[in-house]
C-alpha cells in the first residue's frame, strides 16, 4: 500500500489529509476544488508544509496533480566532498 500521510484525527478530525479505512481521501473535494497555485501554496506554506517529499508526491499523484511535484517538493542540494 502507498505510504500516505496519516494525520492525528483526534486533534483535527477535519484534516484535509484524512483517509478512510480503504485509504481513500475523505475530503477529496477540498483538493479538487483548488487551482494549481493554491495547491502549491497549501503544500509548501500551509497544512502540507510538514509532510515529507515522499508523502507530498504520493498525495499529489492521488489527486491527479503529479505535474506539481517539482514545484512542491524541496530538492536537497548536497555540498560536494572536498
């Protein structure tokens, strides 16, 4: 099964990342009603900012917005070894 972010629903039962027992996104309409720019903002500076890049990637793919992965996921740049 895909490793989706699992929010603590006891602290926020309306979390937009909540999934049902089958792994389906409960608040899918929340995401599908947003434009690309809004999704980028939510994932970078809003509720999705604390997710790992892998969690962001699978979430974006699940909502049909894989084309936004490069704009949402932070690329870690390593300094060259000296």
